[in-house]
C-alpha cells in the first residue's frame, strides 16, 4: 500500500508467471477436492480456494497491492457491502421461521 | 483574463494525452483506475445479487442442486477456467508491455487474450448445446428432462445456471469489444509508457470477469459432486 509515488510500479514478469501457476494449481486442487467426500467441508474448501484465487488476481493481476489507499478503500468497501448483501440476506432466510414473537 | 490563461497554457508544453482538468498524468491515471474500480464495485454487487439468489435456493433445495450440478460435465468447465486464467496472464503481460512501451507486444498479447476469450465463448456455446440435447434448458417451451423427484427445483438450478453463465458470457463479449478498441488505440500510437491507462483499466475489467468465473466454476459445476458421482 502506498500513495502517489508508486504510480508507475512495473510488476516483474516472474510475479505474473508465479500467480498464473498458483491459479492453475488452485483450479486443479478445486477439481480434485470435488471428487472426494469430505462432507460439509467440500464446499468450504472449494470456496476458500476460490476466494484465495480471487485475492491473488486482485492483488497482483489488478495491481491493487501496488495501488493507493483510495483504491484499497474502493476494493475493501465493495467486499464489505458484498458481505452485507450475502450474510444479512441469508441470515434472514435461515432464521425467519425460528420463532414467532407476541 | 481567460485569454491570458490560454496563452499561458499554450506556452506550457504538456503530454498530448493529459486532459486539462488534471494536474499531472499520474493524477489522471489514478482517477481512471479509481473510476474503473467504482464501476467494478457496482459489478461485484450485481453478480453478488445473482449469487445470493443462488445461495438462497441452494439452502432450500440442497439435494436437487447437488444432483442437477452433477449432471454438468466438468471437463469443458475446467478447460474454460484454465483458458480464462491464461487470458488473464496474457492481459497482464499486455499491460506490462504497455508500461515498457513495447507496442508490438501489446498488440500480440491483446490479440492472444482475445483469441482465448473467443475460445471460452466457443466452449460455452458447445456446453449450451449439450444442455439443449440433454433437455436441461428450463422454459422457452423446450422439453425439460429430469428425474421426477427433482423436476421443479432442478429447473430453478438450471435457470440460475443460465442467468449466471449468460451474464458472464455477455461480459466476455463486451470485453472482446473493449479489447478491439484497445488494439485500435495501440495501433494509432496513443498508448505510451506515460499514458497507458486505457490498457490498464481494460485489464481491470478483463480480470474482474475472470474472477466471476473463478466463483461460478465451483458453485455451478462442482457443488454436490462428492455426493453424486455422475459423469
């Protein structure tokens, strides 16, 4: 994270290749995990891998790691509101039938 | 007064790509990147809404979703995941070439990115055709074939499948349009190491579409696969 002095940060090509390999390994790992029965953990592991892959793309391919605090705020804000959207909606759907008050 | 300012301005040599309301090319690029990110924020919440619909229906019909998801062949989806990740790499390499001012490389890497994007859409079209052959397209008056127990919730799963993959494919098509535009800008010589924001923010869009697929692949193709070993 840095302010304006890093506007023209050029990411070394080796970083791009490493991230590419990590993404491919992550894809293979997701497929492999899907074929073995881990009960409720299957989906947790697959989504954890997906979130990790997305984070790598955002930080390195999309240069957020080298961007200003303002960009971090935009990215962080979008994740925050995405979580509000998903968590609070599911919270309501899962808990609505539990109790009736009054 | 305004005349004097204009004269003073003309006396000031500046980069042809620098718009008048920006102090510097750096400030201009920061504004472009922020603007693209703000657009992507709306995109994240847009796809987030569709994914929330997926999650709610999956909590309602977990078995139907597992069975219906297992009907989708993994291989084309996995190949497409690899194709998109590779296209993200070539996009990143195009931005790198723009930063170092290698115009030939920008053109080559954007062209490869476009070929990979087109390959993705081709494989997607093949998959859609498979769904048609298997009778897995809900609505449109087409015959929907599925085991009796999950007949209706399976249609919900495939409706969500087509909405999510369809919206994603639409983004890919728009991405191909943007990349064509970038080829033209680069050929015209507009893109330089001092001014490469168009390539950079087009890349942001392309990577975002890649990220959407990174989530769609496990959610649509792999969920419930460990329970129902079909295909």
